[in-house]
């Protein structure tokens, strides 16, 4: 599994988990003593989802693509397409 695919799967898990917690708050009665820890967990999970969203739709993804492109840039060696032999 590639690094990007792993991040995508983790992002989907965080967003689905956040949706499940919100659904639990809306449709199921939560005991008063458990409500605050559940709200804390909801905040953490939604923050994870927000971070994943920022990565995939923000500048971090393009920065990762740029780094990948720079790793495969021509070096001027004999087998590179930009090689010019001195006459």
C-alpha cells in the first residue's frame, strides 16, 4: 500500500468515525457522565479528519508531488534525455 493510499484510508476512517459519534449524540441517549468524554473524543476525531482534509486538498499534497518530481529530475548523465555530448 502506498503512502498516499494509507493516508487516504486513515482520513476516511477518521471522517466515518466522526460521523458515527455525531449520530450517537443525536439519536441515542448518552448518560450525563459519559457525555463530556464523548465530546472530547468527537473533537479529536473531527480534528484528525480536518487535518486529513487539509492535506489532500491543501498545499501539502502538491508539496509531496513536487518532492516526488524532484527525486526523478534529469541529472545530465549519459542516459538522461537532456544529455548533450561535448564536441
